[in-house]
């Protein structure tokens, strides 16, 4: 591990901080490029990126505080004093940013499917950069393992899972799969948002088992991240449900129950059925 990139006197520049900024720059550029290709106005793209970033940062910190409350028992001031008690939650940032993008896409009259496709094609590359910074910094610790390729940490006898390396490999697989899928989507004029749905399905399926290798607390046998991944997977299945004509199967169900399912599964994904123009 190499947490400190360089030092100027008593000022230390940390690898994770630099790679976190680089990660945001990669995401912003890719997200902007994909939306521009879809003809979205520059001002609307800026609003989407700016507010999603702001909400994502706040949600990331809030999620970390909620799930590590024992670190903030002494004084609530530590919740905002990041330099005293650092810590952010990746999945908290993802949820906060996604909810913001969903809300603003409707307000700005930008097709939601286009926004989700752009997010899907931008996030894996940005996450890959961030994970490299996390690997150098050692921010996430893996569980003790007897596997021959597990990493021996300085000052410890036991070997641990190199969880960041596992996640980097997963990100590369997702990136390659989505690139192939996006080419096929453009050629065959798939409905907007379908690439985004595939991203959330694949991301949830690959990252869920990797959480078992992390040294983190569990809630009802699963970690907080795993519960979030289950929710993302369920929402992606809901998108496929709506696109596949699932509403027709609800006809025999009483009206109140039917309306409830339509409201839950149909509201967000209503635009997915629109095919791309030739």
C-alpha cells in the first residue's frame, strides 16, 4: 500500500484523494459525452452533473455516518469534520446521485432512459479509477483468507483478501460487456434505458458476492452494501418487467392492488418502451 502520494513539508497529499478527483473527472467527461451524443443541451447536462455530484457527496457522508455511528458518539461535529474522521460510502453516493438524476431528468424534460444509459457507460470507468486509489490507500480491508494470492499486510501475520483487486476485475468485465452491449444497442435501435438496466443487473450480481470478502459488519446476515445491491437489482428487474408487458398480466388482479404495482414499477420506467429513431 502507498497511501501518501507525496508530501510538501508537513502537508501530505494522499493517493485516495487524488484518485477520487480523477474518478469524478472521468465520470463527468464520459457522462457529458454520452448525453451530448444524444442531443441533450449543454446547460441541462451541467445541471444534472452539478446537482447529482452535490447530493451524491452529502448522501455518501450521511450513509457512512449512519452505518458507523460508533465513530461519532463523542460529538456530532465529527460528522462534518471530514479531516478529523474521514469516511464516505460509495453506495450512498450512487443512490443519492441516481435519485437526483431521476428527479432532474423529469424537471428538465430529459429522457430518463438516455440519462441512465449515460450513467451506465460512465460509472464503471470512474469506479475503476477510484478503486485503484482505494487499493493504494488500503481504505477497504478484506477478510482473513488462506488463499495463496491473498495479500500480506504490513505488521500482520494473517493474509487477507485483496478485495480492491477483485472489484477492479469486476469493473473491467462490466466495462467490456457494456461497451459491446452499447454497440449492439446503437446498431439495433434498442429502447432508451435498456443499457442502463443491464448495467445495474450486472453490477449488482458481480458486486454482491464480493461483499462477503470484506471485513465489515452485517445486518441480518448481509452487509449494508448488499442490501443496497439487492434494492438496485430489484429496481432493474422492475424495469424489465414494465418493458416486457408485465402490466397486461395484472388484469385479473383487483384494481387497487393493480394500481399499486403500476405506480411502483411503472412510474420511473415509463419511457423505456420508446425505441430510438432511425
